[in-house]
C-alpha cells in the first residue's frame, strides 16, 4: 500500500513547522541493503527521506520478514520515537541508496514540549502516519493468513 501524499512532510506539516523540524535534522546517506533498525530495538532517531526508498518489514514466525510498506521521498521513516516505550514496532532497510534527514528523537520531543503548536502539528502528523502503517500491517497479516486459491481450472 503506497503512502498517502498527505502523509509526506511537505503536505503534512505547515511550512513554518516543517522548516523548524528540517533545520534540526542532519543529512545522512545509506547504501542499499542497510538495516536502519530492527523491530523491538530502541527508537532514538527517525528519518525523512530526501532520495531513495526504504522498506518497512515485520517479524513473522517461520517466515522471512515480509515488507509492510515501501517508503520514498518525503516519507517519515519511524514513528516509535514519539511514543513510549520508544521501541521500534517494525524493522526498516534501505532498498536503494538513500539520502535523508536524520533527527535525534529526544531533541525533537523537547522541541515539541517547548512549542505547543509545533508539538501538536508533529504529533498529529506522526499519529496519522502511525494509523496508516497499522492499516498496512493489518492488510499484510490478513494476506499472509488467507488461503490463496490456485489459478486455473480444477
């Protein structure tokens, strides 16, 4: 399920809040097939993709981790940094070379506390992303546990 354009940072945050957030980030680059985080790990940072793609995956017993969603330019990678217990709920790996803004979670949470309007804007955005990702994960789990009919006549 592709992310909604409305969830991408350029559409989700008012310009003043987007500029404030991006000013706090630092540019990073990752080669293809780089694990950004593992499900269950400590969520101490997050990213906004400038170029490239990142696949979100989840642990499923006795299976290779299936991809929940593939993210691209303007997408938020990671939401677990905002909500206690600050543990990644999914895993993430780069599919292509990625250039992104990287953010320190504690620093951004402090910015949110310092400026209530900025904080509400960021929390609303991340909450919408969370709801979208939950829907994508649910759809994936349903598809994994739904018997698939074989094609062709019986």
